[in-house]
C-alpha cells in the first residue's frame, strides 16, 4: 500500500516535471524547427514539426549575407570580453582588502557597496547617460561597459570567496618574503578562481543579454550588438520569422553551449550570491 | 612592496602592513563606485531641476519638471503599470519554490530536468520576447493551435487588447526568470535537514503541514531574497515591453522605466526624464525598505 503510493508519487513527479520541461523547452525547439524552414513554409503548423519537411539551412547563411549579423556578433563578443575583464579585475581588487585586511572606513565602504545592490543602474539611466556623454564615450563600447565595471554583486561574491581562505596561507607566504601584491596575485587569487570564473560567466551572460543600456549608448548601426540588431530587424524590417528564428538561434547558441559545459559554475554563482 | 625579509616581522604573527596598502587595492573600484553610482545618484537630482536637453545650456527651473510630471496623466498611468507589474513578484516567489521542491527529490535523471528548467535564464531576453511575440500575435502559434483544437472561433489579439497585453509581457518575464529562482531555492532546500522532514512524516504531518511548518520557516530567508530580487527585476523590465508592445496598446504596458526612456530618448527631455527617474529611485528605496523590514521578521505560524 505504502509502496504503491510511493510509486504513484514518483510517476506523478515525472509527469509534472516533463510538462514543466515542455513549457520551458518547447518554445525553443519551435524556434530551431522554424529556423530550418524556407520562408514560404508555414511555421504555425499544427501539430508543429520537429524537423520540417523539407528542411533548409539557407536562413543561417542568409542572416550573414543579407544583414551585417557577423558584425553584430563580433560587437557583442568584444563588449562582453571588455565587461568580463573589467568586472573581474575590479571585483577581485576591491573585494580582497574587504575580506582580508583591517583598515579605517572598511564598514562604511562595504555599506556603500551593498547599497548599490538595491539601486540598479536603470534607476540612474539619465544621469549615467549624461556622464557617458560628458566623458565623450557615447557610441563606444567603453561607454557601455565601464559604468558596469564596478559591480556590487561581483565585489560581494569575491569577498565571500576570499573570506574562506585560511590566514596561515598568507602568513606562510609572508614568511617566504612575498609582498602584498604577490600574495594577492599568486597565492590567494588562484585559490578563488572558481568564484572568479562564476563571476566571469555571469558578467558575460549579462553583457550578452543587455539591451536598454546598449540601446541608449550605441547609436550607429555598425556598433549594434546582436540583441540590438535582432530587435532592429524584427521591429523595423519585419523580416520573416524563419530568418529571425535562425538569427535567434545564432545569438543564443554560444551561451547555451557555455552553460551546458559549465553548469556547475553557474549554480555556484547563483548560490554564492545568496549565502551570507 | 617590501624590500627584503625582516626578522622581527617574520616571527611576529600579527603582521602590520603599511596603512595605505588596503586603500591602494580599493582605489580603482572606489573611484568607479563613486563616478558611476554615487555621483549619478546626486547628479540626477540636479538634472531634474533643470530643462536640460541636447544642445541647450541647461537652466535651473526649480520644481517645474515635477509639477508637470504630477499633472501628466501618462505619468500616473506608468506608475500604476509599474505597480501592477509587481504581480509577477508573488508568482516568482511561490512557483519556483514548488518546482524546486519537486526537483529536490533523489530521482534518476533529475539533473537533466534541473538543466532544462534553467535554460531560459541563459537565453537572451530579446530572443525570448521575439518568440513570445510570434506565439501571441494574432496569427501566431497560440491562436492557430486553439483554433485547430476548436477551442476558439475567432483569433484573439492578445497583444493588441489593452486588458491583456501586460499579462503577456508579464508571462515573458516569469518564463525567463523562473529558472534562476529555482536554483536559489534548490540551494535553500539543501539547508533543510532531511531528518526533520522525515520525523514530521512519522508524526503524521501531511505534505501541506510539512511545507508550512518545516520547509517554509527554514528557507524563509531565501524567500525574502527572491522577493527582493524579483521586485527589483519587475521595476527594471524593459526589453520585453520594447519588443512585444512598444509600450502600447494605449500605453497599457508603459511602465515607469519605459516612460523615462521615452521622455529622455524619444522626446529628448533630459530634465523631465531625470525627474521621472527620481520616482523610480524613490519607489525602489521604499519597496526595498518595506521588504527588508519584512525579511527581518521570522516566519511564525
């Protein structure tokens, strides 16, 4: 009796989980399927076809031939790498003394860092734009990336990581005559690389996904990132859904591949932000 | 940084570094923090008191922007829409918790499901919004499906109906956001000792009682975290609106942030946009304050 109830529970769990998975993955599969249709095929067939018949990869070529989509992707990549480098370096340097040194003003500074967590950049859209303008960085990748180099989340995450290291580690290095910068660069930071990698992935993802801020800062088409280019061709040109679908897959595929190969780091990044 | 080994330091466990070392480490981050967070926060107040626009010498005009703001029905509409958008918060606090409890079982293949549920989180919002636009447009996947199942005679213009459009946009926010909160809750559920659940079972507590009296009190901090983060998210919604509705129909999806963006970058009224931005600022501070107060409280039954 109890056993059959347990079995029922397990079966029910799988059914519910499968339905949920269909809700989350179904639309994405539909995009893949649509991207393989020629523009004169009907993407709204019921029931949807997993692999359209006949199928074509022509849309993928067309995306690069008829749009400057290669340029958009390259721009997105440049911007993301710039953001990752800046955020990783600034977060590590800022978090380190907060975790491992005593100094006057430490608590105040940390409070100022934490306060940024509840005040997202979107609330400062106008003044930040005017500052970017003041520094002459409108329509540059620097203008998009630099305001995000300091990340409250990043500093918090890295501080948590540095806090876990034992004091003996530093003492031993110091006895061997290592200076502060060397201890930071060669002893402690290598040990928090998993956290740094999690931060890098999240920053990359955030930059790859960013829309409003690049939309405001980048105003020439040749500077457009992939999301901006995609929205532009979707909204203004009303390009065919089959073509848009192919472009969409090109935009999300790199991130999904990264996600699948580094799943563990994603999860540790999310949970690292909650703890503490 | 140090020149050569120093014998007294070597034997002294309480090593004293030069006082300025921590500040050297902090300096670059501190400069960026001030320039890009604290200066804008105060600069915004100043801008909002001027008639700043591209190409003009901005002049101090006092509270004129705010007066105009408060007398603009579209502003009040956008404020209401932003508050209405907070409907996603309870959804994002509760649904992911239920899913996480489902995914927290020891079952073969459960890792695959966890990965699948997280997938939308890594998909660019522009793509998600475009896909849902193709699903919900008048000749879209949903209407075609419903009509072929004879559940619908006439297609419904989901995105063109003032009463419906905002809910479609919210659905997009929820669909993409849920996976993130599932992971947060899974981390929370790891902290719940299995023995506690088991002993509650032995005591004859049913599922609802176990959730209410064991699980929820223990993961309460995680629920508060999700509440705060999803509130911030709800106030920052932009891409979904831009792609799906452009703020329409009849401004029913024009939230505060969208209003600020329109006033600033379509009408090019920086001062006025900054004034409206201050309202977002105040709203966020107020919401965060309320929620922090709430999160300080323990869950009691």
